[in-house]
C-alpha cells in the first residue's frame, strides 16, 4: 500500500533473526500460526460486463470473519473459527457449532476481539 519502500530492511532482518532464536526453543508441533479473513457473501461483484453506466447499489456490509490455525509441522489443525453478528444463526437449525465441526462466536461487527482470540 505504498509503504514498502519506507521499511528498514536491516531492522526486518534483525527481527527475523530474533524470532528464529525464540522459535528454536520449541518443537514445530508446538508452534502455531493463526490468520483471519473476512467473507462478504452478500456483496455485489466488483466488476461487471456492462458497457453502459448503470445505477449503483449500496454495498451490503454483512460479513463473516473466518479464522484458521495450524501448527508448523501440519500435524494439528484447529477447528475453523467463524465470527458473525447473530447469537443463534438460523442456518445452525438448533445444532451447536461444535456438533457441526467448528467454533462460532458473535459480536456486533463480526470482528475478531482479544477475548475471542484468547479463548
């Protein structure tokens, strides 16, 4: 996003070395990586095939945050994590997220929070 040129590469290399030294004290099975992404299932496409200008539609901001985690050697994958706005989504049809094979949390904006991350 235009900031890559201002990165101090010496500092980056120093941090990489520091992190490698810390991680050397742990087995790969004990090192986990977590990442999250947002899914906007109701959002209209960004592009279209129309050749003429058409009236716009306000973008739907309904979102689901998805979290994925596994350990460094791939021997353990944590259950998918979904964060939505609804406390009891109808799509669960009375079943628990655990019974469906994933973890589910909810909050007003469907965002990852420190409390959710720590659980």
